[in-house]
C-alpha cells in the first residue's frame, strides 16, 4: 500500500502491557522498522521517573523546554481532561488479536461522559477497560462508537464516578490545524501517566500512514509534525496554545521524530450525532483513494485545463485524489479504474478527503455523480453510495474453539477482494489449520457452501459433535490455492455455539446461545489393510507395521506447562483384542484431551487414556477394537532386558510419517537425566534406563521399536520432551525396555486399572570413586561389583519432590531396597506394589536403615482445573513439585488467556495464589469460596508468590461477562472422563457455555 515518507510507521498502542518496549534498532530495511507500541508502567506508579526536575512546572506539570507562561496555563488546564486508558480486546476480531494494552484519551463531553481516542484503542472487537484521570480517580469505560475506517473511537464513562475533581471537556477545532502551527501532544507517552511533547505542524496533506497488514486508516489526509511521541500516546489530544484540540495523535515513524495526527472533522461530526442520539451515517464507494502530486497526476493523464482549474480553485493544493484500489463487486466495480483522477463530485471540484467524506456520508443509499480523468479523457460516472457500517462486522460466532465473522472491508481492501465470505478471526480448536493462524476464508464445510456467516451458522448447526467433515478454505495471502482439511468437530469441550453481537448502548457484546449440536452419530465398523514391507529384506518388518497406529492428541486446556495444543505420533498396539496402545507422554501429556487413533492409515476411531506412567514417559490408551476390521497384530513384548551390543532391527516412523527399517546395534543402556525447563515446568521422564542405537535413523524417528529378527519387541522407541532453546522445544529419542512396560499391560489385560506406588525422588548415578568419598564401605563396594559386572555404580537422591514426607533427603546414597542391593535403576521397580520400602542408605558418611512410604500414581495427576478471570489454575503438577523447594499453595497458575483480566493485571504463569482479599487460600475449594463472594466488575486482592519465592500483591477486576469462572473435574462416569461446570454470580451450572479457546492459554509468554 502506498505511503508517503521514507519509513514504515507504527501505531502507538496495543503492545501487551507486561512486555517491555523493544529497543530501537537500525536495519538495512527501513520499511520493516516499527515504533514501540504502548507499554506498561510495571509497578503501577506514575511518577515522572528519570525526568529532569527543571522540566516540571510549579504545579508538577511537565513542561517542554522554553514553554511560555501562556503555554503553561494552557497545559495545566488541559491535563485534567486527559485520561490514561487501560484496556483489553478480549478475543481476536477482524484484524486485531486478543491483546492487553494502554493508551490515551480525552474528555469531549463532560455531561454525557464521552472520551475521544483512537479506533485501534476502542477496538473492533469486544472491549473491556477503564480510564485513570489526572488525580488518579478511575472509572470504567465502554465503547459507543468506533469508526469503520478512520482511526478514532468514542468511549463512554460515568461523570458521577469522578468525585474529587471537575470534569472538563476539551473543544474540538479541526479548522485550526495549519502548517506552522505550534502544538503540544498531551498524553500517556511511553507508558508514563502524563507526558507533554512539543512540535510544529509541517504538513496537513499526508496520505494515511501504512502500518502493513492489519488495521489501517485510509481515505483521509493526515497531519504531520515532529513530536517524537512513542508507545501509549495513541489517542492523545494535539492542542494549540489556546487549549483547543486541533488533531488526534495516531501514529509515527521509527527512524525519525515524525508523528501522524488524524484530522478531527469526522470525529467532530460523529460526536455531534451521538450527542443528538442520531445514527452516524458513513458512506462508501468501496474505493481507496490516494493523494498524488500534480507531476504524478500529469503522468497519469491529467490535462492542463483541469490542472489550471484545480490550481486556481485551490491555490494551496499540490495534488489530487487518484483511485488506488477498487474492490470487486463494490459500487465502483466496472465503473472506476485504478489510476482514475477525481475531478468533481456532484459537479463540485474536489481535492480533499474531508469534503469527499462529507458528500458520501450525506448520500448513503443515494447516488453521486463523479467526473474523473482516465488517460486524459473525461469520464462521468454515477454510482450508488453504500453503507460503510453494513460491511463492517458487528458480530462473531464462536464454535469448536474458533471464532468467525463476515469478511470486513478492512481485510477486503488490503487484499483487493470482494467484501464477502466467512473470515476465521480466531483459528483455533477444531479449526486450527496448519501454517499461519491468520487470514483464512472458509468456502465450504461438509461440502456445503458458506458464502456468509448466516450460511455458516446453518451448516454448523446440523453437524453432530465428534463428526469429521471436510472444510475447504483459502489463505488470503494465496488466493490461488484452495486448501482442504478434515476437521474433527469439538462441541463437548468448547461448549455451546454462541453468537456475539455488539451492543453500542451497553458497550458490551451480547451472547446468544444457538441450538445444541446433534448427538454424536454411532460409528460403524470399517475394514482396512496394512502396507507391506517385503522389499526391506526383513520379513518381520511387515508384521511389526501391523502393530502400529497413529495417535493424534488435541488438548482441551493447556495445563501443566505443555507447549502445544496438538500432538501427533505413533503408538504400539500391545493388545489388539482389548485395543491397548502404548504411546509417548510427549504425544499424550495428560488426559484432559481428545484422542484419535488411525488404524492402517484408513480407519479413525476415538481413544481414551487408561494409564499414564508418572516416571517412565509412556501412556496407555485404548480404543474399541469392535470398530476395526483390520489385521491389527498385538506386539510380542520380550520379558528380558536387552543387552548392550545386541543386534536388533530398528523400525521407526520418520518426520514424514514414513516407515524406515534398518539393522543396528545397541550402543548404550544407561540411566539418563532429561533436562528440565525452568520457565514452565512440564512433564519429564526420570529414574529410567534409556537405550541408544548405532543408526542415524534413531534421530529421525520419534516412534518405533527395537526388535529381534523374529519380530519380538525388545524396546519401544519414544520421544522425550526436554527443555527449550531459541523458542523451540528440544526432543530426545530413546528406547525403553519392554520389561518396564509389561507389569502395567498385564494389569490392564486383567481388567485392573494400575495404581502404582511411587517413591517421589529423582535419582542420579554415583560411581564407586565418588561413593567411597561419600562413606560407602569396602564391603558394599564389593557387593556392587558382584551384583553388576557390567556397571559399577550406586544411586544418590538428587531431588526430593516438594511436599514429600517420605524421610529421604537430597544427597542420600541408596545401597539396598527391601534387602536387595540397588545397582540398576530397574531395581527401583519393586516400589510399584509396596506401600512401604525398607531402605539401606548412607547419609553424612553413616550407614542407616530407613522405612519410607510410597504414594499412588492417582495422587500425582491433575484431576481438577479452574479457569478464573482467564487464568488457568490447577494443583501444582509433578514437574513443579520436582523443581520447586517450597510449595506455597495448591493454586498454581498454569496458563492464561490473552486479553483477559489475568493478562491485563499481570497474573503470570508459574505464580502461586495464596490469599484472596487477605483471606488465606491454600486449597482450590478455599479459593473458589472466596472469589465467588466477589461481585462482578469489582476489584479483589490476590496475594501471589512467584516460582522464585518472591511474594507480592496484585489487584484484579472480575469480569464474568467475558470470563466467567469454569471448572473441569476428572470424572470416570462422564463420556469424556471429565465433568464441566460454570460459576456465574454465585451459582454453578453444569456444562461449559462460554467461548474461550483454553487450548491456546499460554503457559509462558
């Protein structure tokens, strides 16, 4: 898109408040430079920190250098009308993602309580925020108008809520914006509560700045000045020496001190319409115009007679309006052409956007007559004027975790396409397509066309829960390609299909529940055949392929620090008659999820988690084998541990999900320590022997087996989730010996759900040289050498799980368990069926006996999740207890939803909540009991402790309209294995009926 100026501008708001502003950096590509957006005053103070004291007036008002007494009086009067706005867009909508930010506004009607700010502050979508006046009084604000195109919006507040200072409105005077006028920008600059920046208007005829993809103002001239404003100044009043507001701060350039201001002609008209309770009519031809100088217009065909007429009629003008983009199927389609020079509108010579806007706004539903020059020829055209509000979405649909609305004029203009179609504003849940999460346009669902949102709603209403349908869609950046995906319809985790409609009277978006989805349809048994691998030279390989199925896991809620909402891998069928499959916990991290199992790459059936091992990195899932008519074969698992140096067949699935086979050698079997990830503790395997092999295939495959030539499986090849590096997850691929898995499988085959007993400690190897120094006697060292001829080592307690009272201390050296010397990590497996273990240990160079209790695996898994104000709360999971030294409470912040109160007020993942309004809340029941007492839209105090043991207090405002309190509770009687309920105003309702994509709740930001 065309833009005057040498550098890409940037709006000065909409950076999440808890992220520090980026530093300005030089780049070889000026077009990619951006100015920092709004930032948060982290500690909540509004001091003029770092400002030279000489820059303060006697009244504490910051002043620009060499300001006269008259300017000082003006500024002191104006600042009382300027407010700092802190706001959330609670969900993604149109061109904007869910966000939390701050900006500026100013009072323009003190009796009715209207504040003028930017459109990108008032938000295209659901807005929730408050404003802070100069005397630090705070009140809620609600949008009553946001312009479809131009960057201004109007918020409403209650003037009676401001009790300790008079509320005074500033007067809008767009006529006073002249070149050379001295101005001041009074606003929330760079996150400060108040900043005064000076400048001089240098231009009033600049094209609207181009911010790249996303929201952009257009079809208006902008005012340019050098004021060096930065993040947070969006919506600031630009005043003259008399205190009149002559423009609205909107954006600026990174590389220079240049700032861009919006003229006030359209904001003043909109304000008057609202004050008079009249609709703010906005007309459109669905055409973007640009101001182009006369020399360029001449090259486009402007004749000398019309140039003479324009220059005589408008001696100060240096250019004319030229058609830049004409949307297909719009009023001007096939009438105007790109490059047409606008001469007259309704027989009136016209060169300014302001006058064009006036004519179009007064002609909605009528016609206008245009005279344009095209290649030196005059063309007279009569066009119908459309309603700009009708092509600006004011509602959205939430279903299956995603959100949709009709395509907006903003997006259509950017891609030069017709304003029609169903736009995916939140590509999540069932509609989380591969690739970019932006700019998807749905063309059909279940082979039914969806030309608009109403048709899309009708189609979705008829699709039963858990159905799989074909969705056809296009990426707006590549309209040449039609994409298709198979979508699994999720209406059970995400709740009812809801339509949100903007209400400019209340300032909220009203939610309407749409008809419930039809119940899931019964699944008929299907047949399929497996591929054959006869060409590999290993006859057992084809049989092994029949023991693998593909596992797809879709997480309903992001908890326990897990980084991805979806994972896919392969699992090994260990009992085809019962449908038991072993898969890595890197694929299925917890059971609050949907599992799809694909057999022979042909049959898809639902699965469920039946067991999760807390230490050994494997999960057992189960499917209904009666639905599968395929020659699935139970893998034959070896009861003997594989030995180092053994020759085995490696069969795995690479990154392309293709089977690869090769002969290899077991190179090592050793106890490993998978690195932990401190910023977001998440599951990791501990206390296990890992197998490595001598083949490059092992690094390419995250799933597979090591087997003998007859097909007996000696080890299962699994993916182990480790730390993160450069924002990427690091995976390890290692083998797990089958004797480790067999005891669990046998219990499940017998119809018994395993509930293993666990010693909650992490062990590490200690070699004999170290053991001697730690106090191990020569007699025990001799016993070690006799017990394990291959490896001479013992195990030391590296970490005791926080909250454990088993009696072991970090640094204890374990000699024997229940009378048997422990030289292999597999010797620890005896704990699985013992309530108590009799240990012989060395502590502080002294040998002693110790009886310790074990805990059950059921006690180690997350069984309850609460979502409060957008924060995902649950009991500290096993990974947290492994890493932390003090367990502050049972209320751990596992994630948060962007645009939520939790995000706005700084409740961070890995925090612990210990008190509500001064009342200690150690358990989730205590927490819910206290927050249920809090009235909606009021503040509460939370005492919070960080993962690093730093306590602090935050205030957070409850918002039940957009973020009601929800619960997920593990319940084996429910079809999903979990029950759900919503808390609203002290009552509890079964089922989740809010539209939040909790699978996108970030565990780290």
